[in-house]
């Protein structure tokens, strides 16, 4: 245990476990598949309103697959529920996630999801997975679509928009030491704290 981590002195019991897994695949047709999975389990047997689940047995197990192009436009989407608390009803919403088609992950995506699949129009757990899609795609594109070569950023010329990664976190703020040292061409660019400059959300 790290010296900076407060020691846990009392005993404890696992109550709930949530696992979220995302994988991004580059396809030969130049499209990208993002596979997202959410899994909820309890640490003890539990009688729900409609089903009984043993400890460790999934209460929620949902899958969401979204296909995007290099511009991060959603060109295909589908969802599937493998374990649900209300069998025969919860899983019926899966096909509705085709409504994600036409949205762009970096331009008003969360608002688009809310308007098309928010509340009674969707599934809480599947929609929660959509919130992670933009950052997963962005990370996957690094080294595949986005190229930033170490120690060569001073040769880059700034375009009309600040690249998405700057001012999106405390380290890559455009008035900070890291940007000044490793990405000097963007040093001094106006700050817009708390959001990606390329996003219209």
C-alpha cells in the first residue's frame, strides 16, 4: 500500500461491483468498432422485485457496439442486454440504440444521446456506456489517426482550432510548463477551462 494511501483499519464487506470494459478495433474498411460492456454484481445473494440473483451473478450485463468513421461520425450502432432485472422488458430497448447513427462523438454527442435516448427513451446502463465513447475513440486514434512526434512539436504550425487534448485537463493547460516544454507551438493559447475546445457541447 502506498505511503500516501490511508490505511483501512476496519473490516469491510463487498456490497456491489461494477465492471466497465471498452475495446476499440480498427477495421480493414477504415471504420472503427467500439465495444463497450457494463456488468453489475452484488457481493451477496439478493432478491429483486422480479428476479433472484446469487452473489457474483450479474444483475446487469449490457453490451453496446458503435461503429465510427475517421471523422468520428457514428455509422452503425446496436445494443444487447444479456442479464437484466426485469426479463422480457429491459432487453427490448436494444434496437433503439441505432438512433445513435448520425451523431458525432466530438460534436454535441452527449446532448444528442440525451435527446434521442434519454429517460424513458433508453436504458440507464447502456446510455451510461455512451458517455465513455468519445474518450475511448480519442485514445484509440492516437498513433493511428492523430500523430504528435516527441521533440518535434516546435515545427508544427497552429491551425484555427486548438487540438482536442489541450485545456482538457490540468496537465495540458496552454499556460503550463508541460505545454511550454513539449508543445511550445500551443503555449500561450487562450484558456477555456473545463472543456475540449473542439467540442461544441
